[in-house]
C-alpha cells in the first residue's frame, strides 16, 4: 500500500472498508479478515499496489460526453488527413444530416488560416460543425452558417468571442469562444435527454475503468446537475464529483447570489463547490490575454469586457467563502487573477478559501512565487503541452508566442518549486482522461503518439511521486478534504486505485500501459479487471 503523502509503502498488507464508505482498518491479512462477516466482499489482490483513488483535477464529464460523440479528428496531422476523414463520414450521412467532429488540431493547417475553405469541396451542402481541440472554437461549414443565419459580424458579452471574417467581410467559418459557437449549435440537432444520460454514464464508467475515483467537474451547464443527481440516486455514479458552475461576463449581483446559494448542494457522491470563471481564451486562437501581443498582433483582450467586473465578483465570492477556479492561459491573465485574489483577501473574508488558477500555459518569473504566497492552487494539464506543442517550437502555439514566452510552457516544476500546490488533470475532452497518461506526460513531456520525439521543456518535468500527488493529495487539498481524502488511513474515504505494479518505479514511457486491476469508490468496486 502506497501512501503518496509520505511517498512510502505502508507496512500493512490488507485494508478493510466499512459500510460508511470509510477505511475501517489497516493491518495484515489475518487481522483484517477477522473483521469480515458473511456479507463482506473479500478481494485478494495478490501483492498488487494500492494507492488512494486518483482524481482528475479538471474535467468536463457532461459536455465531454456530448462533444466526443462525433467524428474524432485527433489523429489528423494535415489537411489531407482531415479531408479524408470528413469524406468518409459524409458518405454515410443521409441527405441534410449534420456532421459533427471534434479535436481538430490547428497545427493541421500549417501556415494557412484556420478556416473551412480547405474543406468546401468535401462539405458542399453538408451542415457540419467541427470543434477544435481546445473546445474554445469551431469551424462551421458554409451550409451550417447558412442554416444559422450567420453572414456577418456579431457582438457578444464575451470580449474574446468572434465570428471571424475574411478581407471582404464574409465569415470564414471560424467561430471563436462558446458565445460565437452557440450561434450554430443552437440550430443543430440535439440528442435526447435519454441519450445524454446514457452517454454520460458510459463516459463515467470508462473513467472508473481507467482508475479514476473522482473528478473536479468544471461546468454545470444545462441540466448537468440533474443528470448527476439521477445517476447518483440510481447508484450509477462511479466517480465522486466536485462541480463548479460557471460565472460569465454580465452576471449581476443577483446572479452571483444564486451561485453562492447553490454551494454545498448535491447528493451522496457529488456536490456543488466553487465557481468557474474565465479570464481569457486560448493562445492557439489568438484569444488569450498576453502582456504583449502574439506574433500575429493578437491575444491582447480579456474575456471580460470590463476586467474590473471580474475582480469585483471574485471579491464577492471570497467574502461568501466560495472558492473560485479561473481559466487562465496568458501571462497578463495570470497577473490579473492573482491581483484580484490578493485584493479580495486584503478586503477581508473567511480564512482558508482556496482559489485556483486553471491551465497556466505561460507565466513570467515574477508571478511564480505569488501562487504560494496567496495560497492559490495551480491546476495544470501537462498532456496539453505534450500533445499540442513541439520541442522545436514549430507548432501553432509556440509560433504565435515566439521566443522566451514559448520556452515558458507549462512550468509545472517551477511552480511546484516555488511552493504552489500543483493539481493535475486532463481537461477532458480536450485531452484523454486516463490518469496514467496524465501522470506519464507530467514526467516525460513528450508527444504521447511518439515518445521518441524530444520533450518540450524537460526541465519542467515532475518526479513520479510529484505526479502521483498531483492526482491524490493535491486535489484533496484543493477541495478542502485533506482530512478525509488523498491518503490511506483509518477514517479516510475508501476511494482506492489498484495497480499491478508500482507506479513510482514504472518508467514514464510504460506508465500508460500499467494494468489497472481494481477501482473502489466509497468502499465499493466500480471496476474490476478480469480475474480479480
């Protein structure tokens, strides 16, 4: 039994979980078996390695279950690949049927603008909506734009949102940020509620089968909370979920009060805790907020038309004891969020409110120490660096930033060394959710499809123990549950992940293939490998 808090194997060889879902006892096999009764489930793990259950620190279960239902374009490295995949799907469509795709990498466009023009011949007359990998932008085909009535610019509450147009003022098909994407999404066919529930349940089961026992769900849009409640009541919720509803620009005082009132609501295995906000978009789309423009003169705007309104809302939430989790990509956005938290703390409020910054793709030296000084948690997704950027800086993200800023990519090591609590996650559906892949990426920082390629920023790699803590002790601390989660000890949650071998000594390149034998949530198995 491996305790990540101490980085040591415990002297115990057996564990008992009580009916309350807590660890009842640790000891040797004989001692623990003596606690069992006729109705006790006994599992002989034959020397396997038990750790506290793994938690994805940033995940989107409901929206991910929807977005990943279409055509997976993640394997396309060039425009010919995309055209081939689209053509294959078009052949199977009925007349007028929509084509949905997801995880389209802008690097596939090379030096060309990201637009639908390269696919016009394939998508002629076909309504199509292709989500880019960051899920902050999408390409809509000519027919989709026509059906949505999008033929020119629009004004949005999100300052980064845009219907991108060419030199003649015509939409190129690129829709930036969810407000612009919604123009087309609202006219596209939607799945039934039963389909959505089924897809969510299937996605959560797959996560449990990958070793996850928990997730910090970073949205509560639509009927997400009702779906969680239904699955929980039916005994079909295989992850413990901490859900943070969104607060968008334009939210007034009553809206903030409503978010505060929702805190703590939930069920046996899920609860609303915290609020998710955005301070910018993405570097790949030119919608991040940088201190200096990117090489295309973009990424200078805040997500909030009035950034001071964001600061006021953070202060209001802080006074109410509500932790925030803010999407932050660019260096200027990092600085603004840290300044806002500092101002909120200085103005008073309860002690111990644990605010978070999500993503942190590029950060200057002078802000590293402020995370620890302010008690702000750094929530990062190392596989984004692995799979969407390149060590030689020929990728879209690096070319947009250029020079020193591209070399400051995903500074996990520097933030950790500066004292920040580092939470790791996948941001699924942006990147795959299997936690072993996330921890492996934090250690090797190489493209997961080809580990022979050079790592991007190897000096920022984490150790095996640091990566494991990023998905155990750190998320427990982030949610204020370090007294009951993230460790193997009597009275702690019986949320467990069981491996065939030691994840600390398994080489990073081999870690994604380490067999997962058992996942236990609240003392009950949610996944058992064959033969266990």
